[in-house]
C-alpha cells in the first residue's frame, strides 16, 4: 500500500536547502579568495559557474517556498 503524501514539512525542508546552498556559495567564495593564486583559471571558472548555478537554484527554491507558505 502506498504511503500517504505528507507535505507538512516541505517549507522547512526548502528553507534548509536554501541555507545549505547559500553556505556552499560562501564556502566556495572563501576558497577562491584564499587559493586564487594556487588554482588554475579553468578551476576558478568552473567554481564560479557552479556558484551561478547555485544562485539560480536558490531562486527556484525561493519560488517553491513561497508556494508552500
């Protein structure tokens, strides 16, 4: 038998995901600041691109959070 669909904690889960993603962005930026002279231009570009994708994900999650509230 299928479990009932319980979405009572979706807003909390989305909020946690947003916070975790923001933390990952900050940690990546700190890493880039500390190791800019030690890493290749390719790696720097990849990390910056990854942060751009994270920013887009936060935007989507924020929209989802608004729908849940």
